[in-house]
C-alpha cells in the first residue's frame, strides 16, 4: 500500500519536473510575443487620469484572464478536431492586429488635432464622455489582448506537441505559460504607469535631497517619454506580430524571398512590410464596408 502511494508521488514529481522544463522552453519561445504584448498593453493602459490608471489596468487584466479561460479549451478542441484550422484563426487575428497598427499610423499622419479652438472643443468632449472613452479603450485593449493571447497559447502548445508530451503535460504547460504571460505583462505595466507616483514619494521622503531626490525627479520626468515611446513601440509591435503571423502561417509568404531568413534585419523588414501591407488592405476593406453601409442607410 505504502509503495503504491510513493509510486504515485514519484509520478507526480516526474510530471512536475517535465512541466517545469517544458514551460521554460515554451516561455523562451513566446518571449518575443510577450515583449510585444507588454508594449501594446502598456500603451493601451496609459492616457487616463492618475486615479483611473490602476482600475483601468485591473479591468484589462481581468479581461485578459477571461480571454485565456476561453482560448485554452477552444484551442485544445480545435487542435483535436482539425489542427489546420488554428492557422486560419491566427491569420484572421493577424489581419486585426495589422489593421489596428496601420489605423494608428494613418491617425497620426492625417488626423492629428489642430491647434487652438479645435483642441479646446476636443477636451470638452473628452471630459463629458470620459467614462465612455474609458470603456471603449478597455474594450479595444481586451480585444487586442485576445489576439496576442491566441498567438501565445498556440506557440506554447506547439512546443509541447513538437516533443510529443502526454496530454496532461500539454494542458499544464500551456496553461502555466498563459498564466505567467498575464501576471508578468500586467505586473510590469502596473509598475510603468505608476512611475510618477513612485517618483513623488521618493522626492517627499528624501526632502528633495540627495540621490533619491534626483531619482524621484528622473522617474517623474521619464514617465511621459516612456508613454510616448511605448505608443510607438506598441504600434510597431502590432505590425511586426501581424507580419510574423503572415510570414510563418501563409505558405506563399513563408517561402517568399527565403534568403531573407538568413539575416535577422531582413527578416524583420519582411515582417514589417507584410504587416503594413495586410493593415492597408484591412483598412481599405473596412473603409469600403463603412461607405457601403452608409449608402444603404441613406437609401
């Protein structure tokens, strides 16, 4: 009886060891996507009043957990029923990401607010509809997180499938990587958006003197720069993730200019070009669709 109990414990220990080793490999393979996820979500979680930043971030994080709870069983089911379907899901997700990235570039280049009276009017509208704008931004962040989460879960699952692990290991490893992705990404984002508060506390405690006083001022001054940088990085990340999906998941593009794969810089350039092209097509189709709907409504 005792030997049977210890045999079970030994099996559990072996399983946990297998999960730990495979989770490390899977996390390394998803590191690039996690970096993109961090940049995108940090940009999405900023731009609110200081008192609203953490509640907004918590709302997005909860949405991210719900995303993972939906994605994990669905991906396992699709992989069991018809594995190639995952490819099409990723390509559609890539189109959404490229659309969002290119739309931001177009917004920045052609629709920036003008100086003066128009800016005042825009601020007034923003103050009146701040709650609605907040909800819209949270919804957009959760939708983007959903697409990136699919990519993370599928890469993690692909790692365990490559090494022919048992089904229980596949579930544990993929779920663990998804959990680490959510906690890690939103934990770091929370630290970024509260940089200024940490700076003010350091200034107050040090009486604005010495090393900690200077560090506090540095943190306060650095936050707007970090937020702007994350906005740019987040947009580039969206386009690159989308381009990477197109490059690796569409056969024609996967074998298109294969010599580029020998150079990291050329590979990145290829992904950026594909991401921009996909985004322009998606934006054009969306604009045409909106135009057709408007025409139908007028008639």
